[in-house]
C-alpha cells in the first residue's frame, strides 16, 4: 500500500549579531506569508541576541500597511515608532551617519 506523499516545509532562519535591530509585524490570517515565518525569524534574532520586537495581530491579511484605521492592526505603526524611539533609532543626535558640519542641529 502506497502512503500519501506529503511535503513538509522547512524553514531555516539564521540571524547573526550584525543583523540590525528588527521590528516584526504580522497578521494571523495572512494568506500570502505564514506568520510562522516571522516567529522563526524572531526566535533566530533572540538566539543571536539581536534587539527585536514582534506583534502578531489576529486579523489584517497580507500587506495591511498604513491605510486601515479603527482596527487592532492599525496601531502597528505607533507600536513601531515607540520601539524605534526606545532603540534610539529616531533620535537624530544618535545617528552614526550624521554630518555635523553640514547639519549643525
């Protein structure tokens, strides 16, 4: 008797210490990309001790972006901004590429 053939997806995610701080946002009902991809990436980031934050919303589909309002997933950009501020990524004085001669702020 032949057993049914099954394809089991394997996801190999590697994060290295040079990976930049990462903010992940995903929707559980995303039909284009499985939320597990973000989960695996987040776990790899933790293992590499890379600063990371992840939010998985129940609904939002694929590519909910900035256009939706008045829904749970519409708050992701505020969460991202808060996280970026906490990482010092939005503080202009913290930017390593800042040219103080042409921009004396």
